[in-house]
C-alpha cells in the first residue's frame, strides 16, 4: 500500500522539532525510533541522525566538487516534501520469501542562492532499521553534462567507534578485516561496520550503484567524521554525469544487536523492483566443480597431461553430482586462452572456442540426461573490451546448450590495464554483463567484482559474488590460510553487501603444494558454513574423491540454498555466530553455529520451530578430541526428537562448529 501525504498532514509527522526550539525539517521511522533532521548553516546543507535518545550522527554536511566549480556553498533549502510508503514484496530467492518495505520519506530541494542557481535534491528515507539518502539532479539550464571530482558527503559519527574494515584498494576486496577506532582508519571500502560504546551497531554502505563510482570512506583530519571518497577513473575524474540523474543511495543500518545487521533489508529496499518479467529460470542450487584440484595441482587450467576440463573428467563429476543431488558442475579451463599468460593477456581468451578435449555438446547432453547442469566459466583476465565484444555470442552459445549459470572472473588488478574494478568504468561493465546475461536466461556468479549493493533485487540473475577473501586462500595463501575468526567477521561486513561465493566444504586439509597452508577449521565448522555464509549458488569446494565414504557429507547434500525465513539466535562479531534458516521448499529448518579460535559451549533455544510440532534433529558436531590445529576431522552425528521448547547445548571446538537439520515430523 502506497500512501502519499500532503504537506499539511506531513507537518504533524515530519516537521516535528529536531531539538527544542528547532524548526528544521525532519522525518522519523515508522516505529518512531529513528529521526533524521535536515538544515542549512552558513550556506551549507547538513543532516543529523538520532536513534531514541542517542545521537548517531552529528551535523554531517553534503555537497560536491565539480570539474569547474564547487557545489556545496551558498546553498539554501527551497522546498520540502514528505511521503510514506509501505509494501511487502516477494523475492524469487533469498534469505526470506518476502520483504517488508516501509519508510517515511523527506525530499529536500536545494538551490544556489545566487550565480548559476543550480539545483539538486536530497531524498531521505527513514526505516525502522536505518536510513538511506541519495542526491537527485533535476533537468535544468545550468547543469547538464557535468563531472564530479569529489562527493563531499559526511558521516559525522557521535563518537570514535570500534570498526571492522579493509582498505578500499584491497585487491578484489580480498583482505582480512581488522579492528581500529574510526580516527585511525585509512581510506576503507564499505560496508564499514561499527560498534558503539552505548550498545548500537552501525553499518555504512550504499545501495543501487548504477553508472557511478563506488563509495569509500576516510576520516577527516583523523577525527570521527567520515568523508566519502569515490573510486576514480585513471584520469582522476570520479563520475561523469548528466541531468536528470541520481546518485546511489548512501545507507546506514542502525541496530541494537549484531544479528539485526544481518536481518536488515534496507539495502534491498532501496533498489528498484525486479525488471525480469519471468524469473522461473532463475533457480538457486548447490554445485561441485573441477576447481580445487587446480589449486592442489592435480589438474591444470590449460591443456596438457593434467588438464582438468576434459570430457571424461567432467562426465565423472556429473555422475557424482547426479548421485548426490547437486544441481550443477562448474568447469574451469575449458576454453581457448589459458595457454597464454592470461594475467597479462586476458584479451586472448575465447568464450566460444572449447579446447579439443572438451566436447561441450556431448557434456551438456549427458548432464541433461542426469538432471544436472553445467556451470559455465568466463575468466576475462580483466580484459573487459574483449569480453564485451563476445558477450552475446558467448551467452547465446551457452543458451543453446542449456548452460544457465556462469562464473565470471576478472583476475587483474586493473580492468583493461588501467581502470579500477570499483570505478564508474567497472560499474558500467559489470552492469552490462548482468543485463546481457538476463537476455539469454543466464545466472551470474561474479568474481573479482565491484562491491555488491543490492542489485539482485532488480536483476535477480545476479545470484552471488566473490569480493571477499574466500576459501581458496586456504589453498595457497602464504600466511597459512584464513584465520579462525575470519568467518565470524564477514557475515557482519562483506555479508551485509549481498550473497558471498565463499565456497565452503573442503574435507581434506592436506596441502601438497603449500604444506604450511591449510583450512583452519574443524570439519563440523565447514558444514556449518553452508548455513552461516549465504549464497543461493553454493559450491562444495573439494575434489569429489574427498567426499567419498564420509557420513558427514550428508549435511552438505541435504542443506538447501534458498530460504523462507532467517533467524539469528546469538552472535558476537569476531567471536561466534549461530544462524537458523527455514527451507523455502519444506517445513524443515537448518542451523549453523561457528566460533573463532576459542572453544565454547552455547545454549540454543529452539523457539524458532513451530509450536506443538515435533522435529527430528540430526546434529553434526565436533567429535571427541576435535581441535582445528591438530585434530580437525572428528565429527559426531547424533539424532533426537525436539520441539520448540527444547534447548540444545552446542559444544564447539576451537575454530569449530555445529550443523543441525530439523526435519518436521
């Protein structure tokens, strides 16, 4: 239901005082807990944010520096309009089946008081779980084509909060998150997550990044005031714009508990509704792949005696997938171009010419007989122009052979040797790939991406993305692999940007290539990660021979990848997290609980289960003596009947976990 409120009625809601005696326009969240106020001071526009009686943001100024002038001075508010909106929309896939979208909106029109009289508006939306705002540039005589050199958006935090962040120029966002107070940050990418001394949890990010540069943050003069820093073009400009036009939404989740950050759908709600009329071909699922064997040097990407992407090997993986209920098989190294130094010569890749020992027609026909689909692979080496020249022919080829999912890759620090992945150049390219793929009914798993911003609402064929230090680092990272706390941090940081292709599920921790590098978890934690780290296309990472005769493999083969409801019973950033999710296609629930390097006992009340019903709980937990450094393999499997009144005791080993299936009886 959409409700438009006229200005007179809005005065009762939005023009309440921000402070005693103030007449600054304001808007409150539907539940009344969050208030945003807007004002002008000495020719500059600012906003503030409060939650209940707590200041979240002090006066935070807005504006731009354009190529030919400043656009943040001598400004005045010329008009204010308010409205409210409420709807519930359905996701074709996701962490819930439906999403509530309810907010109060305040649109503030701004104009230069003299000179060119240029205009922009700032549209604020206030939700129960946070705020979002964006700039809108209307059509006007004195602002048509223009170049943004700097966006001056501020987040003037109320205190010097504890943060979790990675540097904005981390290669592919594949860094370990570190903690520091705000004023000690360098320039960091978003999402930036913070914990305040008075018990709030905050995350700054953006939504609907369209034809613009990604937003990063830097503390101004080493204070707790964060200023926007946009990823630049190689020539120094930040954004080329036209009026009419809009910026992405600048977002802040405001939560009372860490788990509430994960449950926020503010970012999704600030994206446009789905543009794909028929989404029936978009199907989540779990898959395996000819991939981990390359890292272990059993296989090679390029042709030769150990070539992995052969017809025979792929059919063997298809047989395994069919036997264990996997929906697909990823095959890397199938196409011409891997024989080159592709990290420097990505433009040599062909996306339609297979190697002679890979029979695409035979493989896809065999896969269809087994009710399995091939997951395609397009590594571009960062050569976007070469890729764009082949996009239609490559996706048309896959459509002809029934390949409806593609993993794309951009392993090169700069696109086409000069542009950042997170620049406007990169944003434009990634969007072109997504939209072109949709024309051919192809789902995308994007590796080395720009940081996600919720576009899966508009283009739900954008299933999952990397942009994280994933499990592959446990194969070859010189620092020994991902530390135990890593997966207890990323659900509250990178995970807030969207689904993560982390690829959990490695069962063999021996590493013949880098003996000092390995998976730093127990097996039970690997199982639990299938629930904790959300992805609608979820890969079981290991080689298929490492799953044989392993009873605990049942959890991976049984765990869904699409959910109707998500609950966070307990969590502490960097220490532990427990997530419960209900299957979209049944009445069953699944739980994943993980810890950092500390072992711990945790209570899990099963209040999320249906009252009055009995469930068969199948528990996969750390076995006797399990310990991630010296004895990671023991798993104990236990079955018992439970109800919503039951409280389970979870005993997690060091870097351990528990995974549970609740099957409704």
